[in-house]
C-alpha cells in the first residue's frame, strides 16, 4: 500500500508541476507589452494576409484563457502549432531534428555513466592516495569547464590541429552521423562527468565507513563482492538523484553544443527559433524540456524505493 | 539600546588568514580581472572597436600581444573591455537573486504556515526551469541583449538562495539569543533583520560566490550562441562566437584567449567560494 501512496503522490506532483509550467510558458507571452499580432510577426511583413493567418492560428480574437485552453487541447492531440519560419507544423519540425539530439544526449549519457562512475569508484577505493587526489583535482577542473568551452577546445585540438574529427555538421547516414557526434558528445559530457564522479565518490565513501561493510569484510567476503553488493548498491541513491537533475542540464547544454558544432538538433533549433523570432517553436521546445525534466525526476524518485526499500518506508512514515 | 552583545558572528572566523596558495592565486586572478574591467579605458592599449583591415589575424606581435581578430581589432584590448559585460552581468544576477532570495527565505522561515508552503511550491516549479532555459525564453520574449537574461537568471537563482536562507533561519531562530530578544520585547522583524540575518549572511555569501561562477558561464554561453551581448560590443562569449571562423582556419588565439579567461574566472570563483564555505564548516548543501 505504501508504494501505491508514494506513486500516487509523485504522479500528482508531476501533473501539478507540468500544468503550472504550461501556464508559465503560455502566459509568458502576456508579459510582452503591446499588440500580440505585432509580437508574433516581429521581423516579418505585417501584410493583411499574415495578420489574418496569425490571428486565426493563435485565436488572438478570443480571450487569453480561451486561447490557453485551445492550446492545451491541441497539445493533447499532438498539435504544437505551426512554425512561423518553416511554415510547417512544429511537430514535423521537431521530429526532423530529434534523431541528432537523441543521439547526442545518449552518447553523452553513456560517457557520463562510464567515466563518472569509474572515476568516482576508483577515487573512493583509493581514498587519500595519489589516484584519489589526481581524480579530485581533475574533476574540480572539469567541473568548471562550461560546455561551450569544451566544444571550442575540442574543435581547436582534434578538428583543426589534428584533423581527426569533423568540426561542423551532422553528417550523412548512421555511421557518419555517429562519427560527427563524437566530439560534441565529449564536449557535452565533460562537466557532468565531474558531477557524477564527485557524487559517486562521496556516496561510496559514506558507505565504506558503515558497519555493515566492516561486517561483510570481516566475514571474509572477497573485496570485489563487498564493493559491488554492499557498497555500490547502497551508494546508488544519491547517484540516481543527481542523474535526474543532470538531464535538464544535458538538454539545455545540448543547445549550446549543437550550435557550436553546427548540428541540426532540437537545441540548435531552439537557438535558431529565438534568433528568427519564431515564438511557437520556442514555446514548444521550452515546455518539452521542462516536461522531460520533470518526468525523469519522477521516474528517479520512483526508482529509489525499488533499489532501497528504506526510502519507501521513510516516505510513508513521514 | 543594546541589551545583549551581538551573538558571536561567523564573520570573525573568515578573517583568519589561513589561506592556501591555490586560494591566494584565485584571489589574484579575480583581482586582475576586476581591475582590468574597471580600468579598461586606461590600461587597454587600443580602442577595442577600431577595425584595422590591413592587420587582420596578426598573431602575437610586440604591438599586439594577443594578436588581432578577423577585423584587425586588438584581442587584448577587447578582452579587457569584454571583462566589463562578462563580469557585470553575473554581478547583477548575484546581487538581485541574493536580495530576492534573502527576502523570500526570511519571510518563509519567519512566517511559516501557508505562506511557507506556497513559496516552497513556487520554488519547486522554478527548479523545473533550468536558468539558461529561462534566459533563452526571456530573450525570445524581450529581444537579444543582456537585460532580459539578467532578470530571468535572477529569478531562476533566487529560489536556491531562498531555500538556503530558509533552512538556515529555521535553525537559527530556535537558538536562545532569539528568545532572549523576544522576552525583552524586540519586534520579530527587528530580530530577523538585525540579529538573525547577519548570522546567516556568510553562508549565503559563500553560496552566492559559487553562483557567480555558474551565472558567468551561462551568460557567456548565451553570448556565444549569439543571443546575449551583441556585436560590436566586446564580451568574452561574443568574442569566442565571432572568432569561430578564424578558429576553423587554424587561427586559435582570438577564440582561445577569451575562452581561457572564462575558464580562469570560473575556476578561481569556484575555489574562492569553496574556501569560504569550507571555513564555515561546509554548511552549504551540494
């Protein structure tokens, strides 16, 4: 029963947050002073046809709350409105761009998981020794490198000086596409590797000091088994939590990295749409990122009690 | 009237110079950046916007220590003037978000009840919007430049400060000195502002110092993607963006010099902020 209550409450929070976010994203337009037609047609010729089209599309002749309800209703039908710059449905435009961003985020995620966990575990198991100190210093440095700096340095070294990788574009076909994503995914991963490594290290150290680990060791269990079953498993909680937070950062940073490497993904679409005053697309992408972020964090919250039942017990007791 | 001596303040422990070399180096780096930003008109060897098409991408020479960019503008001078917008933006965000955060955090902790619950909900909603995303949305609404992103990021960072202030004040108000003032008839507002606030300020300051680094990186990224500071104004992020063409053709310096400046400042600020928080006994939650 406890688990049910927990799930119901998390889903409730999820819905409330997404609803509030949709309000914020939609009504943010009302913050702009002046005529909404003029705002939506900035930088375009306000011909009578264009005015009529944009008025009809956004229902600008209706009251704002009615516009919101229509917009929300359309969202549920998968209709995100029409892009002003491409004269296409926003859904179509997003679908075209999705594969690149998905590939970039997945590749970066794999890098973050492997490198971050490995660095954190190695540091924790060598606490206070040279390996630990070296990893700590390296991670402090990495953590201070914004993704666009990583992108510039990688381009300068590996694309321009050494010429090993392409510096621009998405490439053609699957293999070439992946090849074009290698440098960008490294640039995207760097900061987050440092974050995961630091959390893994401190979470492992916290567990290594616990009595149950001492008991397991004194019972003569092999070190690898103690580390895997008793330390790492119990250390998963904080690592999982930070991974949830990390997703939002990854999605936003991907817009910087895609822009730096000229990749045609969702992130560079966001930047391009802001640049070309295409508000419907901006609105859709911002809401999409927030929804993904809230969704991932809810999943993380729900996974936590599966890995560590004490979390569920604690939440129910509160 | 002073019925009680002010409670022992944490500020005193900050004054003990037990600084490591790394910390001192960071302070010096930060000081150099601040001085070159303030004194740029005096110190900069050239006008940062003077175009010299006869002397394009010169590389380091005795006349131009860091070379020139694709328009023949002196990179060192642009770096010094660029320090102004690059540092002023984050400074404004940190001051604004700290002020809003302290106010909301104090109100939440002191009043409690439904107001506290409501504020917590609003903060939870804002946490779902990454600061940079909120800044990009603000640019989409109000146009390019530094003004809209600075306000948006102040709103995005205020909840972090507010949550910290709230948790500190909730603990602080249970301490005996608060009750002692109460008994003597001091008003709640006076105790909160004049006695409790100064005690939580050092921790808040340490957190805000760390925030400065994050905001600087975010605003530089915003200028890098062309949505922040606009040409021809010198700004580190914008300079990196403008020098991408030169970078691709093998001229690294015009893009790399501002890149290094960003990294140096961010690392220095991180070290300074963490040193502060270490001295306070690591009260800052990660």
